[in-house]
C-alpha cells in the first residue's frame, strides 16, 4: 500500500508546496504554511455503477420553508431565515459577540424545535453562566462539549436536531487524521463532513469561525466555497455597536446589513440605526455632512466628517470607513471640475459610528464635507444629500432614490441635494429638494445656502 504523500499548504491563500518554507510565494505572508497529510483511502478505485441522471425539467422543486429566528436583523441578513440543509459560517474578531449572538438565537429557537449546541472552546458551565447572565431560557437548548466530528455526527443522528451549532470549526478534528486541530487539513475535512451531513439530513449547521488580523476568515479558502452563507460580525471589542454583514449568501443578497448594540443582556437589535448614527451636536461644525446611503433594502443616514489641514511634509490621505483610493479620485474631481485645490493639504475622512460604506452614493456628501472643512464653513443642520460623482464631474443617480428621500424627511431633514435623475416629480410639503447634474451646480447650491 502506497504511503500518503504529505503536502504543505498556506492557510492564507491555499497555495500548495512540496516542502515547508517560511514565506508563501503567492500571498507573501509568513509562517502560514503547514503540513497537510491527506487521509488514506486505501488506494481503492471506483467499482460501482454510474449515479442516476435527471433532466433539469424533471426535478421537482418545493417551496423552501425558512426557519425564522426572533432576531429580525439576523433574518434580514440571511434573506428571511435559515434554509433547511444549509451551512452558515459566522466569523468575527475575538470579543465581537459571535457566541453570544448564536446562544441568544438558538435559545429562542429551542423552544419550538430541537437545537444542539456543541462547544469545543468553552465548558458547559461557562455557557450556562453566560445564559444566566443574558436572561435566556435554559429549559430546551441541548448542550454538548465535543471536538470530534464523529461524536458530533453521532449525537446529531440520535437527537435529529433542526439546527446544530459548532463552536468553533477551528477546534474540531477528524479522528483518522494526524494533523493538529486548526490546521488546513483538519478544518477542511471537518467542514466537509459537516456539510455532507447537512445536505443529507436537511439540518442547519451553524459554524463559528475565527478571523485573521486583517479581518479575513482564518483557514483554507476552500472552506468559503463549501458553505452556503458566510456572515461577518464586525465591531470593536471596546465599542458598543456591532454590524452583521453577509460576505456570501447562496439564498439571499450579500449587501444587507444588520446592526446590534452590545449590552449587559447581550446583543440588542437596532431598529432605527439612522437615529443612532446621527447623534450630532446642536451647532453644526465645518467638515460635517449627512449622506443618505443604502445597505441592501434599508436606507441609512450616516454622518461623514472631513478634516483638511496644512501639510507639514508630504500630504497625507487617511480614510476610515471609506475607500481610500476613491478618496484620492474624488480630490482630483474636485480640483478639475470644482476649481477647489486641496491636493497639497492633509486630508482625513471618517464615517461616524464605525460604519463602513461600500456604495458610491456617498461621493457627493464626502466632497462637500471636504469643501466645508477647507473653507471653514459649516453646512446647514437640516441638509442631507446623496449622489455618485463621475470623472467628468457629473452627479449620477443612485438606486433607491425615493426611499432615501423618504428616510431623510422622516428624520427631520428639510433640504436635500440629490441627483437630477433621482428628483421626485412632486416635492413633499415643507421640503426643499434641489436636483443637480454636475458638481459645479452642487457647489453653487451650497454657496447659496451658506
């Protein structure tokens, strides 16, 4: 019998090497290459008959009944709840609240359907103490302390739960493998067995995963291809708010955002996030602008802050919550089409509240915040805006314009600066909506209001 040949795999990019080396030649990271020994399959070849085939038109489809949770924010990110037979991976930094969130969700689910919570990092006593502190109902949730995948699957076959929580995938192991838990081989094989179990039984498997220092999921990249949905719970450990975003979702969109607040009783949902992110001082200050952004189907009001200062040396550019490369592009557009030169200044931009903006609808607000800081003139307190800037200085329309306008008016903003393509046909009573086609028109409207 031939001996299984070992390989060395980088846990950052899954590059394969015949021998160990300190630095990965593909991703450039150090000390991420570890030995991976494939399981011995006995050298047997396939001798069975070919699997059955079926035409796509003959496949019978049934309406998928999702498992809804009591967390509307989690349901929003998932696309309506858990899909039976799906595998969901929840990642986040230490202290973000991954275990707390799933413990709250599964404790409520266990009152209506069987749920198995498997912990490999904490003892059952620690989980019980946390549940008591959070005020959860401990009567229905089944707990188990186990790291062997074979033991988890045996318990699932006996209990037949609707949902299985594995905390975490980095500590689980397959008994027939000699690699240490957390290695590329163990994580890959453990996830493969759990995924196969979910597809065969229709049970939902929730796996908690760790992230690296740069915020990406720890473990082999193939893990992200196995699962059906990958969620990222983000937020500073010493901060109050947490954002839940889908990085991958086979059963829904990936641009929905869930917002939670960390309290003594666990994670609490934020139903009106705009009211939290707009906790502004009574007297507006230069460099502050309110943008109406859109996360999935939800319009969201956020405050953008900009600081333009004299550079003492090479000009610096720093963007927090924004794309730094796009900030440089907007500075060039402002100079070319707005006749405002701040390229020789230090420029700092920030999104208040720790939110990270991924859409381009905040371009107009960021540029006007930069102009406000550079000219030391505060924008009106009741002014909100949105719009994408093109390289030709045009203000392009963005999706969901009417919903953005409605959200801004609901929170007391009476003056709106919007792209002409998003201007409503009928202006609501008491509102002043100014449509603009170019950046120069937006700067002119701003000069008339200041």
